[in-house]
């Protein structure tokens, strides 16, 4: 498993599941429609309100980095302590409230006890015991949390796991090492298009 880099400015290709045919519909129609508007990470209006935010010369990444993730509750699931520490530090800088889980079962237990406790989940794929695919599948089916945004964060090639991500019910995908600017854009977009935040 590749570990995450502390450098948040590394430029990586971002493959959104919104660009792929959905095999299993896990999201409400409004949210799905919004995801369909996003192509190749080109988020022209990340707020979805048609209102400019910040300097008009700024890129979406620059604008969202300024507005950060203040008030957002993020559950990070990864079995590698280094990855957890890096994500914890970088997301806290953005103002997010972070909860860390080292196993899929731990994440499942947390969400079972507090189903409305988080706004988004960042899920590693390869973990001992219950991996990210099974954890996400159970979050959707056993817990019924079909609207909770779950983003896969993994070093595995997207083409090799695309069908499994879709089947499990992931909303999006980011390669490791994670580009924080791109991740912030995705997190805000998914949170703002879930029914509970509209």
C-alpha cells in the first residue's frame, strides 16, 4: 500500500465516478444529476448556486482552499498510521473536524452508533480484515446510509477497481498520494449536493 505524501500540491489525475455509468444507483436523483454535471474534475460552479465566490481570477481549487472545510465532519478510514496522521493534519488545517478509524469494522461500528455523525467518509481500499469495498457495501446496505458521501482513497489504478467501486457504492475516487486541493473540491461538492445539506 502506498503511503500518502505530506505535500498537498502534487498534481494527480482525478477520476470521478460521476464520469462513469452507475451500475447501482445509490444516490438521490438531485445529487446524481449534480454529479453528472462534473466532467474530468472540471468544477465550474462548486457551490451550485451560480454566485461567484472569491476573486474571479482564482481557480476552483484556490477559491475552495481559501474557504476550506470549516464545520465539516470527516471520518478517515485507513490502516496506515502515517496516512491517518497526514490526513488528520491537512484536514484540520482546513477547519474540518476529524475522526480516525484504523479498520473497516471500527468505521462500521462508529457509523452504527452515530449514523448522522459525519458529513463525508474518506475510505482506504486495502485494509486487513474488512476492506474498504466491504465496509462501504455494509454502510450502504446494513446501515442504510445511502446518502452519506464516501470517497475511495487508494494507490490502486482506477481502471482495475472501477467496477468494484461502483458495485460497493462509492461516490468518488482519489488516487494516493492525495492532492488536497482536488480532494477539498470533491468533499465540498459531495456534501453540498447531499439531500441533508440542500
